């Protein structure tokens, strides 16, 4: 497998670009009190005390915490194809302000759905013009053969998305997503290429049945959304996907895991030695069925936010390592689309601007350590997509993607502070403690005190830049 070669550090070479002094720096080997030296977009070294070298720009961190930038591997930035909802300009600004420096964007771009190498290249061109953060792009899982999937990989696919809630449907004219019954050749082809299949684990037939019955019974309350998509919907889909992972050996990544029963299946799959990873998202960690009445369709997302027991189980999954990462499934819609009735409202909530603040609040409450938070939000997601060690960690040679946070600062999340066009967040009014103050992408400041800074300079992330390191493939650990 290809391994990234890191540039060696030449101590005597030059005046460096940036020195961030007087920081608590979270590195993979622990917290270091000292300075971080950056040159040419990369981390040169972490200095624990002693004299500091010269730099063109010196930032006094005033004892605050310096973390690797968040790697959010599940977002929907909508452009091209659905610019009326959001654009790379708006969403990448929100991400930068939230401490996010890398994203992976999903392929459901309406009429521009990413179902071919040409569509992928066109989307990459749009993002390269206006993204403030680095971006990886998913394609749909379309194609049965190694040749077809290799074309997508070579055009820049970071992974293949199999949305099981759309299995058997046309995602673009003449392009169908496979059902589980016919997906094995695609799984085998992805495995042969060393590529990840990312799944939305909800069973389409079960959803249709449940929704029809609820509509017939006259249900129109927001909680009917959960009733139409209970945990059984996730379990049915996960069973099918895990069976395909077993038969193919593919690396299966489960997006937005939402239920205790689903987590049990993932634990069992890992125990069996299958190559299965998962993410969960803040709505599943901070909301539950008790919030539907208050929030209505603002919290309508797919999968549905579930019960308090599911929420508790997901926290336990983060604690024991069964769930490797936190993403957001950031999915903006217009206010009009969100404010329809429960069956018609568009599913999805915004999240890139608030995920780090929400998690740092839990760090402050003692629910998880800062180091664990960094693993879940930066190191592990980077490893899952083969982006380590360039992304997700503060180590010599890595990209200087950094976020300086004030763990002692309190704030309140408010709709009006959101930078996405429709500012409805399910966390409006939530008190947080732990606020991102400055964000750097490859050594360039991209956000400061809640506002984006500088020019858009995001670059595409390519899967072939490194091997999957979280977790290592079975047999290599
Ligand atoms: Zn999504």
C-alpha cells in the first residue's frame, strides 16, 4: 500500500512562516505545553519549552488549546446542483468557523448527482474554486466491475456511497443504486481496489410499509417520523450490509449510526474480525424522542433521532471504541423545505459550525477526554479515509490544519450566528463551553472569532494518498 513520505525537518534552514506559542498542544502522544512551528503549510515541530526559533508571524495562544482541525467525513454542501439550498462558499465558511478543516461531501447533488467520473471532476472543479476547507468527494456506488469503480477512484472518489434507503431506485436518469440482492459484485470490486463503501443503513421496504400505515392512521405529529423509521429499519439494513462485507472483505463504513441495536451488530461484526467502522452524529448524541414535540421538523433527519436508551448506548460506543468517529451529516435545506408537514419536510440538519463546540462542552463536563475528542473528530476520521498522517494529527510533516480553542469560554448556539443560508439549527439556545477561536488550513488562517478570513484555498483530498489506518485491515493489526 502507498505510504505518505513526510518531509524531514531542517532545523537551520530558514525563518519559519508561523509560530504558535504558549499553547497546550494535543498531539497523538499526549498534551504538550509549548510552541508549534509551521513552514510551507506543514507542521515543522512541536517545541516543549526552551528557546523558540524565528518566524514571520507569531501568535500568542495565551495558554489555550491547539487541536488538529476537525475532519468531518459526512457533509452535504449541495453545490453543484442545489445552490438554492447552500453553496461551497457558504458551507465551507461555516465549517472553517466551526474548526473544521477537511470534509467529505456526499454524492446526492440533485440533478448533478455524482454517478460518473465526469460528474465527479465537475464537482471537484466547483469546490476547488470556492471551498475554504479541503474536500474529499464521494460518488454513489454505481458500477459492478473493478474497471467501472477504478474509473471513479482514479477520477478522485474518496469512497463509494451506498444509500440503502434509496436501494433499487434511480439516483440519476438511467442509473440505479443496487439492492442488497445484487450488490455483491460491487462490494467485491470495491474490496479489490482497497476502497471503502460507506452506507446509509436504512431498509427502504420497511420504511415504506411503516410510513403508509402511519399516514393511513392519520398521524402527522413530528414524532411520527421516528415511528416510520424505528431502530428495526437500521438493523435490517445493517444485517444485509454486514453480510456483504463478510462475503467481500470490503472496508464497510457505517454512516450516522443511530441505534443501540445497530451498535450491537457493529460490535458483533468487529468481534468476528470484519472490517467495519462507524460514525455517529451530534443529533443522536444530544437529542432523543423527547425533543420532537419541541423541535418539530427541524430535527427531522434520516435516520430518525431515536430513544433515550439509544442515545446512551451511542455514548457508550464512543467510550469503548466501537464507534470510531463523529461526523455531522451537515445537510442544509431552505426554511420552507424544513417547515412543511412531517411527511413532506426535507430531512437533514446543519452541523459543521457547532459539532466541535458541542463535543468540547462534554469534554468540560468530564464525559470524555480532550484527547478522545480529538481522536473521534480528527485522527480516526482521517485514518478511515486513508488521509493519515497528513490530516487529523499534529505531528511533524503533517498539514498545519489547526484549531485554537478556548475551553473556558461559554457561549450559546443561536440560529442567527449560523453562516449557512437557512440558519435553523436543532441546537438553537444550547449553552456550550469550549469555543473555536482561530482555524488554520495548511498554515493559513481561515477563520477568526466566528468569521471566515482570507481567500478560499481548499484542495481536493485523494484517497490514494495513504492507506486506511483506522482501524488497520484485519490481520494487519
Ligand atoms: Zn448524509
